C-alpha cells in the first residue's frame, strides 16, 4: 500500500500546486485589471466611456421627444422673427461649436465643459419635473419622461466624474480638474437664470445641451481611446 | 363728360401700366437648409416675382453669440438662389438669423428666416455599397446585407454617429418590412422564403437628425426549395433500398437455391464403365483400370529395330556382290569394313560357315533376308577359293554377306569404333565372339576415311585406293588395289569373276550402294 502511494503522492502534490497557481494567477489577473496594468485600464476606460456615451444618447433622445411633444402642444411659429437668441442659462458656458473646435480644444477643457453643462442642468430639470407633475394637462408619458430626464442628468454627471477620475489616475489628463468636481463651485455661477425661462425654452435649451454633451463625450473618447470603436 | 373721359384715361393708363409693368421684386419665399455631413450646410430660398427686371439676391446672417451681420460666403456651390456655408462659417448649437434681400432697379424686398440650430437640418446622403448575399445554409435561408456609411461622413473622430435603417420587400408585394439597425453596418435578414425575389434598401441618419434618402434598391433571389429535392432523393433512396434489401435477404437466407441457380453443378464426365466415385476414392490401379476399361494389352516387347536400311558387311576386298543382290531401291547403306567382325569370324576357311550361321541366326525375323542367304552361296564360291589360296584372309562373299537388311547385324555395338558420317561405320577389330584363332586382321575399310585415296567415284560409291591403312595382311591387297585402278569398275551385274576379283570386289563391293539390298 505504501509502495503505491509513494510515487503517486508527489504527482498529486504537483497537480494541486498547479491548480492553485492557475487559480491564483487568474484572480491576480482579475484584480490587476482594475488596479495594475495599463492595457487593462485603457480597456476599462473605454468601457466607461461607452457607458456614459450610451447614457447621454438616451438622455438626448428623451429630451428630443419631450421637445417634440411640447411643440405639438404649444405650436410655436417655426420662423419666428425677432428672437435673435434664446436665453439659455448655459449660454455663458463657452462651448466648441464645431468639429474642428472640439478637436482643437484641450482635453481638460472639453471635460470641464461637459461637467459644467451637466451640473448646470440638474436643478432646472428637477424643477421642470415638479412643474410637469403639477400640471395635469400633460400626460403621464411626458411626466415620466421628465422624471427620467432629471434622473439621467444626475447619473450622467456622476458617470462622467468617474471617467475623469480614471483619466486623472491614468495620467491622461492633468489633475487640475479636481476643484471642478465639486458641485458647489459650479452652482455658484448660475443661480437663478434658469427660472426665467419658460418650459418650452427650457426644453429647447436642454435638447441642445444634451446633444452637445453627447457629441463632446464621443469626441473625447475618440481622442483618448480611439482603438476601441471609433 | 369730362369726368367720364378722365376715368377712361385713368383706366387706360393703369391698364398700360399693368401690361408693361416692372416693379420691385417680391420677397423670397420658402427657406430651407441642409447639412449633409454635420460640418457644412447650405440654404436655398425660393425667389418671388422679380418684377420683370433682373434681380439680385443677397443673404445676410447673424449667429447667436457672435456679433455682427455677415454675408453669405458662397452663392455658387449650392446652385441658384442658394448659399453655401463652409466649415469656417458653420456653427452648431447656435441660432442663425438669415435675411434674404431681393434687389432690382425698382426696389428691393427681403425676408428673414430663423435657423435655431443647424443640427436640426442634418440630413446625410444614403449609405453606399449596399450588398445582399443569399445564404442558403442552415435550416432556413437568410439575406446577408452589408453597406457602408456615406463617404463624406466622418465617423473616425466620433463627431458623427450614424444610425441605419433597412427595409425588405418581396418583389410583388406592397409592404415593406423595416428594421432599425443601430450603428452597425451589416444585418442578417431571416424572414425570407425560397424561390422569391426580394428588394432591399438602407438609409441612415446622424444624431437623431433627419433620415437620408433610401439607397438604391438591391435585388436578391432565394433559390428554390431544396427540401423538395431532399425529399425526392430520400424517396429514391428508400425505393432503391427495398430491392437491395430483398436481394440481400434472398442471397443470405436462400444461399443454396441461389447457388444452384447461378452456379449449376458441372456435370461430370460420363464414361462407360467408369465409376466416378471409384475414381475419387480408388487406388491408382483402379483408376488405370477404370480408364483403360480393363483391356489386356500384351506386354510390351523390347523394341527391336526393324531395319530398313541395308548393311553391307565385308571384311575383305574380295567381297563381291552379285547382281542378285541388286535391289530395286536405293537406300542408305551401312558399309562395314572388312575388318568388321560383327560376330564374324575372320577365318579363311570357316568364315563362311560362321557367317552363315551368324547370318542365319540374325535372320530369323526377316523372310526376305532368307532369300539372300539362299542366293549368296551360289555367288561366292570364287571368293572362297581365292581365300584359300593365299594368306589373305577374307571373308567369303557369301559369308560376308550380312543380312544387310537388318540392322541387328550390328547387334554388338561394342565393336563400333567410330561413326564417321552417317553412312559408314568403322568398326574396330575386337575379339571375335566366336573365338577364332585366326589371325586377326585389322581391317579397316572406311570408305570416307581417307578421301586422298579416293580414286574414283562412281555414282555414289567411292572407290578407295587403299593405302597403308591396311595391315600387312593387306599388302597384297594394295597391289591388287593398284591393279585395280586400271581396270574399269565392273558392275556387279556382270558377275564376272576374273582374276581381278578385287576389281570385282571393287566393282561390286562398293558399287551397289543401295539397290541390291533394298528391303521393303
């Protein structure tokens, strides 16, 4: 009995060791992917970007739908004369207005613009939803959409903040945006301008800004991690 | 009256003015813009009446957040009554206020148009390189549809994200089946049937903007239903399998019957008196008996040569052959030299007797030979006499007459010394079986032995002039030989026995090559 075991036991030991090693290495690989190697990180950064871009696309879609509904209800004239510029409260935020401009602007600046926009719209949308719920002439579908829209802005801002943190960690962008992440600094700039807007204008402005956010995020992704689907 | 005239004049003048009127232009109508790739855009207006005069149109615009009024940078690229804004002059998410002014000699007119966001006017070109491949594999066929984004759209920088939509219709149907694709540029359409022709179209839009026009129609035909073929072949296979199985069944279970049909037993040979079974199992003797049918053959006798050729035996020159021995036919003659002692005694005296005896003994078989025997002695007395006279020992002609007919004269082949040619036998002189005490003379007469001695050839007989080949006994012979040369050869028919018996000998001895001894 012992004679049989003797040659087998070292084999068993070796097998067990190999199994453990493989498990450990796989675990290490999983853990290292979130902490360690660069390639793995960029992959996760690209995934993050995709997630936020999808989110922003959905948000823009909802804003588009809401705006179309409002047009049906209120029927504003298409070629209005005299209204030179809309009073969007985010008009003060300088945003690149074309592809070349968005390409030329610095990454940090572009990221800052995105964050500013997202921060600026959180409160107005929440209020808008509150108004929608109170006014019963709007159907439930619109009310649900306004709620969804307001939630989305908040979620998207948190997602973009995570992307920024990741980028800062990877050294893609400098750490000078740290102060921007705090909402208080942003809110100080736009206090009540949005209250002057009517609902239609608000929806119009938000539709425009959500489109900007979506485009800027896409451009940012293709500038930072272009190999993952651009 | 005058008032009436005045009114008429007014009417006429106004009419004249209307007919030949040129006036200020009307303001333009209908304003529309389009951006094909979300980087540039163009706008068109519909001009109003130009008032009969050449009218100039100009466009002035203002952008939100940008101060100042600007004029259209390009009136030409987009066609007539249009304005093309290149990349430098295109701003998105910004409001454009357009003013189109129509001017002619008589005045001007203008209209204002508002473009809240150029993004609203983004309408791309249709997708290109639309390919449809029919995939007939798997359980059901499907269409592999592929396309490419419009060429002027920049997808690489992420500035533009096209979305696609395709539609498929049967050739003879009216309704399209539409599918929202998303951002990918391929699609597998499964809702197709065999044997039908389908039409496929694709379109795209950029960032929730306007949809493009539908692309060119691509036709695709699904091949006919293969299942029918499959069923057909299954059917054929099954039906061909049935006879195969029955054949195998027959072969396996009815082996013997089939064997008998295909390979009938070969009928054995039918021989009377032959028992097949006996052949199979019997002994060899039985087999032989069976085959031969139990006939009784006489025992085989030793082969005896039946001589058809004639042997001329002579031991001396005096050997004569009478014409009685002349035979009709010519045959090969075996001329045996005088020295041949085929059981012959070379005794002058007794030779005849011996020969005779010998001849007789060997002559038992041939009847015809007996004739010769009978005739011999009559012709040979001369030789006999001659023999007595001298030392010469010669075999009397009568004694020398060997039964030529029978080859058995050469019964004792041990005496054969040499076979020279095929007509002559040279025999050695050996012991005489009869134990003769006589001088053994070695007489060798070989006709073709030494052709230098040949004197004359008469027909096919060669006359020899014997030389020294003979022994001393034949010295005289020689003399005789020499004498003989002078003499003419005499045919044996003459039967003249002169002194020159040798001549006769010559004449007769070798002459009758054949004829006298023909035996039929």
